[in-house]
C-alpha cells in the first residue's frame, strides 16, 4: 500500500493510453510542517511522485492488472514550473508514448490551472518477482494492486 498517496481521484482513463487525475494539497499534510513553516508548498519530489503514481496505474489498468511489478527505471527531462500551496489542485496527465517490450515510456505533467508545476518523461518496466511460482508472490502482489486500485478509485468508468 502507498503511504503517500498522491492521487485523490481519476477523472479520465483510457487503458494503455492516457490517465488524468487530480490531487488537492491539504494543509494538514505532515511534511508541510518542514516544507516550509511560513510558506508551505508541496515538495517537488512529491509532485514527481504524483506523476509516477499516475503512470503506474495507467500501466496496471492497461494490462488488466496482469503484471505484478511496475518499476521506475528512468526519469528524464524533469522541469518544475510553479509551487502548489494548500487548497490548490493539480491536474495530472500521464500518456503512453512508447512501449518497447516490458518498458513503457510515459509523458507526464501536472498543471495548476493553466500553469505547469512539473513535467517529465518516465520509463517504467513491468516484471515478475524472482520468487518461485509455488510461493504465489506474483499473484498476491497482482491481486493487492487491483484491490488497492478499486479501494482508492472505485469503479472508474473507462473511456475507449
């Protein structure tokens, strides 16, 4: 389970193609106490994590939750453009650019209104664990991911 959930809701999802989500920063989030006491803003790494989480869900839904692991392999061309303060909402878009075997390149960005807060290209790899099949690790992880998605986002209406 993700401790720092960076997506509040998915507003649009075309499996294997594009996912659009929202994330509203709440004033009571623990890390804002230190980032920064008199000017609380979402850390850049958390904005990047929002892009990462959107990309993971896009891949998982795209293959019907069949692959147990989705690993971040590269982050390219990261650019930060604006701060996000408590009460403000990010609109996160993750779009598949290329699939090459078990690697997927995602173009992702987060916007606050008409202002870009972060953009990046993410390269993710789908794989299985190295555990023996008899342990059932891959199936357990796969089921947990699907269950977590449903718990977090319900039955998101999928676009075609």
